[in-house]
C-alpha cells in the first residue's frame, strides 16, 4: 500500500495585536454562525474559547430598566466575560472583558424590542466577546433592519 502524503499548507498564526488577526479569527466561524458576515453570539463564544481560553464566568453585572411612555421597554446592560488563560510557561491567569448595550424601540427591531433586557444582555455579551477577540465586525445581534437613524 502506498503512503499518502498530506499537502497541507502551514498556517501562520498572527499575533492578536497584528492587523491580520481579525481576519484570522473570523476564519474560525462556520457559515451557520454568520449573518451577512457578522458573527452570532453563540459563535463568538465558541471561537473565543478556542482562541483565548475557557470561559469561566459570563454574566450581566448591571441591568437598568428605564421607564418610558412606550409599550416596549428600555434597558441598559453591562456584561462581563472572564477567561481562564495560560502563558506559554504554563502560568494561569484570568482575563476579563466587559461592555454595555442599550435597547429601546428606536435602536431595535420590534420583535426584539419587547424583550429589552434580554436583547441588551445578548448585545452586550457580543460586544464583550468581540472586544476580547479584537474583531473588526459587529455581532449579528447588534444589527437592526429598521432605519434607526431617524
């Protein structure tokens, strides 16, 4: 039996601070984890654990519901994600990333605006994960189909 040779190209992993990093990280998302090239939060979680470290804590740290005269709510959420990371020498440390998101009827599609706190939480988590991964795209959940500039 003849021995098969593998013709794999060696992948050069850019440093996380390299301008090529974002494209490299985006290459790990599957087609099902992208909407118009923007990653879903579930995909961000998976890829972040692959490239950064195990997620050991992921939670909203602040949820503020604002009263308004609308039938739908308004909420601002701060979300924090902590990763267990290792230096090349084996030393273990924790990296923490956080971000905020606000949801109200003026910046969110109607279907999601009625769940303001949950939607803001998902958006804020996506923002924290994007920050951790140093991506140059927004999460799919941050997109809105209606014209929010009005």
